[in-house]
């Protein structure tokens, strides 16, 4: 058994059976080992930014880690932006980075780079395996690190010779028959729970939730706590994953722009944080505050994102006598299938009308979403994955990860044209894997967010040179051709009929499809 | 005057008038300042990997620095792989990275990241401007660093408030009326020149050149030195820029695969390095050496890449009485316009027949190039830009940079399909800027280099799972549709007639065009 085989065996024994890969020469033995272990699912991405977003959204849905397979420091660099998003999402994943063989590192070969430096600037955990005998143990340790503290970025660099040289079985610290489990999560102290229970009953109290509290049973429990205490349930602007639609406990979602965000918290006297950090504006703007809450508002950190969120909610529900309370939930209120003019509002109503139960919506429609998405809150129950770190280009490859994790669920991508162009190669992976993904591209021909932000930072007027940095036209992108080039069927919708018909067909199919939505 | 304006003014006063940009909110004031300074040429890239490759190849052709405009740590990450290539090419460039406003960095906002960590893992020089008054001086220092030692990666992080707050004029150390010039380059000592002159006359001597010695007058001077001494002129496998075609001093180009590389040096007794590093194999392979020269071969470092290459060549030419010698040069030997079957060889002959004088060929046809490119050595005089750091995806955006630097020259891109997909968005920038670029995509439907490398690392057979990591088919990519989607006219060539006709049309046009070359 060589080191590569010992790694694959360790991963499988530890329950890690999915890798989003963009291999190079230093990862050849890993690829060869795949033939012996067909239960390892290796998803080829044509660019490493796809691997990290794939593993990120895989974790968000599966609540367990996948791997990425990357090629030296430049490959890691390509994965970096979506690792940033994964880190901010609290996702756990294992980056496997091939390095040069140990004896080759003495020389200035072309691909030699600072793997440790670039890795440590984004990873929670980093290790470089010195020999083949260490690979299994280091792989198990990486998986353990990735599973720790609710999810971390773990990066394991493997010199090429550690893959091809002989490994012992079991090797190193990690017994390949079962990875070490992560340490138990820290829990809030009883007195902190009791203080929170008391605080939530006071006027102007809010419970702000994040992480696993945003969806499923824990979201409902948070809703029960708020029903029992009278506190307001708050959700931050950017969220990794949240329940949405009929039956979901209602919550106030903090808006992105500064003024509405301040407005949303104007009468708030306390914010109890459970699984999330204190709210902050996305950017700083001249003369505007970074913190959106009023000056007299108490910020109480009950349970940090890396602590035991389920325990904290359970304990808080006990302390507030909330276990029998009825949460306020969104009703099912499907809009009629709209007719008339194609607008972002009518397009959003059509999706709300048609969206199947259990769908996963990857929402990267940064500006268009404000007008498009509201009716989805009362659509059939579904889940939404959001941007977390502000690095654009996560939703197309993220959909690959979500669809790989949940092959029986419909995945819908909402993306602006600017964001889509970052990782457009992901369309090919959708086609190759036959993933059930419907992509809606909002073709507003530019970085609309920047058109808006320019005024937010105090620039009152701008001319042709500045505009050329925000407009993506001259020529316009043709997303129907781009999708076809990647093997994904597509159509352009310039009328509501075209859009509705394309959307119905896409949702009815079980493979990928793209709709270019052209409207203001 | 705000900090952003003081930066633009400093850049222009220092002779830096081109920026490859992918701005975000933190760079808005820089964009707004562009309207006041229309002489600043800002080229919009739809992905940051395009900005770094653009600035890299701009430097290779212009021999002076351009800027990139990046958005926080994730934007820098996206630029990373092509910064690696730029660093290995010895290119100088200035990364301008927007950061959050200083007062906002106290909070965990979504885009907050480790700009310093990721920058320092690839940059030669890094600075973070603390206030608007420092921006001009820091900008001048960054430009100076980028111009130092024949070209370096300089990264200047600018908190958003340093752009919008008031700046002094002139500000900081750098007077915006003229950037500090870089320090003088180190020169080899006289006795080292004399020793080299002696060594080159001995049996088995080779002069291995890099950097500025690879093209133009210095390349010819190197050829004269070899003609006068009898030494062999050697060029490493990967080169940033080299003269090629008729009239170019002949040189032995070290091949990529290990065995031919060893073979090329088998009788070599000394290698005098001038502007380059010692040769090393690209990767390590089981049981094969990392160093390609024979054990008894002397490696003599005469002039490191960051030293004064022009001085060293001049001094060496004097010491070897070479200034009147006639270098051996490649003759003009244009192949006939081929007919018959479309093969890589016939396709290469057609390009050699048609390539106009002064063309710039960005050669990322990693495996196809071995068979396609040889006739170009006797084509009309032109220059070739090559891969330098082994990170794929540099040639399309690199062509944007080369064409921006040299608008009067024809640029030709040779790229594999796997490489093209990394930064395919660059096609849009070619279309928007109307750049004179002809792109030839070798559609071998996969990572051919990996198919080859698998055997090099000792994997003798592999099955369907491994193959799925190397093959880019099921579905095949349609580069004609992809080009159309980006606004670039394109055609597919499956016969020699189709190819020749498309190539003639593309070379005759003065805008971008793409040819998908389908052949084995």
C-alpha cells in the first residue's frame, strides 16, 4: 500500500467519501488510487474555485466534510476566495494539496511556492506530511480538525513522494479503521443561560441566531423561545443556510444597506447572540457607523458559533418554558402564476409559485434578489444558501456541492451576471455529473452592486471611465451560448411567458438548465 | 485631493498608466478618480486571475510595470496563481488591494481577511497604508519596489478611508511629480567575468541565459559570445519571453520531459548561468534525478536573474572578443501552406507560413506545442511568451496584457482546452478592448499533460475513475459557443481547409478571433 492508497482508505474509513478535485501531477497517485476504491466520489472541477465552493456547500447541506484536491500553491490560490466564503460560513472541509517530492524542494522548480504561507492565511489547521508513513495519521487528523468546532478549514500538504512511497497500515496516529472524533463542543454556563432567559423577556429584546440554529428543528426551537419570551428573532444579513418558506419560524432578516439595517434595530435594547457574531455593516462608509445597533443596546454573547448551538437552544428553551410554545411561522401563500410584464417582481412570483418543496436555493442574486426573493418566504418549504464572505462566484460551484450532497433535491441558483462569470466553468461539472440544478442568471449587464455602492461611499457623480469599471457590456455576455458551450441547455427570457415556460421546463427536468433573465 | 486621486496622480507621474482591474466597493474612489485622469488606462477583467496575468505579460513586453486593482483578500486570492507565474517570470507589477476602512477592521465583517498573510506568501514587497496622507508616498514606494531587481511583485493595501480622506500634495516620502527610481543593479565582478570567458572556451561548455538575455539585442549578443567561444547557448524549458524565428541566435531549448532533458545535457561539462537559475526538472519522479546535468558538470552562477544582465553580457562579450562575431541564427524557412490532413504538424506549418513579422505568441499549448510549434523557429521574426510558474490559465489574460502593451503587434494565443477554461473570461476583455488577438484552442478534450504524467510517476495502468479526472468530455466543451458567449467571433476547424481559412481570416482582422482546433 502506498501513501495515496492509505489516504483514500483513511478518508473512507472516516466517512469522507466525496472529493471536489482539480488534480495535477503531484496528485497522480491519489487519482490512481481512486480506481481501487470506487466508493470514493471524485467530482472534477475545471477550476479550483469550484472545488472549494463545492466542498463548502456540500458541508452546509450534509453537515459533514468533503475534500478538495489541489495542485501546489497556485492551485490553493485559485481555491482561496471560496475558502474564504467557506470559513465565514463555518463550513468544515479538508484541502489536500499536492506538493513537490521532498527531495525536489531543494530546487527552484517552476511550481515551487509557499504552500504553508498561503494555506495558513486562510486555514484553521495546516500540516505538511514528511513521509508516506505519516499520511494516514495526518489525514485522520485533518478530518478531525475539519469536524472540530462545528466546522473548520483543514489543509494537508502531501509531498508527491509521500503518495508513491510505501505506507504502513495502520499508519501514524490515526487508525485508518476509524478517524478520531472531534472534541466535545464548549457549552454556555448555566448562569449565562439563565441570564439570557431573563433578558429575552425584557422590552426590546432580540435573539440573533446563526449556524445550525438557522434551519430545521433548531430554527423552530428558536421560534418557540421567541414566542415564549416575546423576544424578536433576528437573522444576520449573510447566512450559510436557512430554512425558508411555509412553516418556517418567522425572523427579521437584517438588510444589507446601512440605513435600513440601522432602522431594523432602532428600538432594540439587547441582542442575545446564539451561534453567530455581533452584527456589523458589510463595508464602512464615510460618516456612517460600523455597528448597526443603538448605543444603549446590550450585546450579549451567549453561544459563540464554534460552541454547542443545539445544547444552548435546548437549555434556553427549558429555561424559558418554551418547549410547548407555538412559534410564529410563515404561512403558505403561493402567488398566482403571474402574467403581464417581465419584472424582477413577477419573475420572483413565478418561482415562488413553482418552487418544489425541499428545494435548495443558492442565492447569489445580490441586488436583484432584493426585489426577486420576497415571495419565496411564503412559498413551499425549502432552504436557502447565501453568500457568507462577500467573495462573489460561489453559487454555481456551490450548487454543484449542494446537489452532490442532496441528489434527491432540486437545486436552484439565483446569480447576477457579474458573479456567474467568476466560476462559470462549474456549468460543465453540472452537465458531466447530471446534477439537478436550475440556474437563473440576472443579466443586468454589470456590477449593479458597485453602481449602488459608489453613491454609498460618497461619490455623487461619475463619468465614462468609472462607468466602464461597473458595466459588463460592449459586448454583452450571451449566457445561452456560454451554457451551451459547457454542455448545459439554456434559453433567454425577455418576456414573462418565455421565462415561465423555461422555468417550468427546467424545474420539471432532472438535469441542469440555465435561464438568462433579461429585465430591469 | 483625496487619497485615491493622490494615488492615481502618483502613478501617472511615475509613468504607470495602465491598470488591470476588478474593483469592488473598497476601490470605488479609485474608479471615480479615473474620470479626472483619462490618461489612466483601466482594463476591466471579469475575474482577478485576468488582472495578474495581464500585468505580468504587459511587463514582459513593455519592460515596465502596470497595476492590478483587487478587492480585499479574496480578490488577491483569485489573482494568486497568475501572480505566481509573474513572480517566476521575473515580472514587476503593483497590486493595489482595497481593504476595509481602518475603523471597520475592529469588527468581523464578511470580507475581512488576512490580506497581509496571503500577500506576503507571494509578494516581494508589501505595505498597508495607515492614512490618506501616506498613500502617494506608499504608491511611489510600491512602484519603486516593482521596478527593482529587474521586476518584483509589490502589493499595496489601501484601507477604504485612505482613498476618500484628504491627502496632502505632495504626500509622504514619494513626491508625486516623479517616483523614486529603483536602485542600481548588482553586477558580476570582473574576475567572475574573466573566469566565465575562460570557461566558455573549454570543451562541453554551455552558456545558459534567461530574463532580458532571451530576446532582442541581448539574445544576439549571447549568440555572438557563443560563436566566439564555441560554447553552446542554452535556454531553460520555461521562458517568460524569447525571440524566435528567422534571424534569432540559435539556442538549445531544454525539453520538458526528464529523459530528453538529461539527454540534452549529456556531454555538458559546465553551465554558466546568466540571468537564470540552474536547470531543474519540472517535477520529481520516482527514481529519477531532480537535476538534469551530469554529475561532473560544473554549475557556475555568473549573473543571477535580479542582477545587471545587460552589463554582464556586454562585459562577457568584451572579455571573449565577441563583439564582431557572427552569431549562428535561424534561417527564414517558411513551410509551404500545407494541404491534406489536419494534424498538429500541418496546423503548425500553416501558422508558421502565415505568422506576420513581429507577432507575439503566447504559448500555453503544453502538450500540443511539442508537435505544433517547431516550424515557428524558422518563421518570420517574432517573440514567444511562455509559461513560467506552471500554473495554467495565464495565456488568454496574458494576451490581453501583451496586446495592451503592444497594440500595433499581432498576438497569437496557443492554448490547450484545459488551460483555457481557467480564465476563459478574458475573451470578453479582448472583445471589449478590441484587442488584436488570435486564439487557437487545441481541443484534445482533457488534461493531456496528466495523461502523460501519470506514467512518468510510475502508474502503469489506470481505470475509469482515474480517467475521469483527466478527461474533459461527457460533455465536450464547445469553444465556438464559449467564444460567442463572450463576444468573440469563432469557428471550429476539423479539416485543414477550415483551419487555414479561419487562421487567414483571424490574422487578417485586427480584433479578437478564436479557432477551436479539433485534431489528434
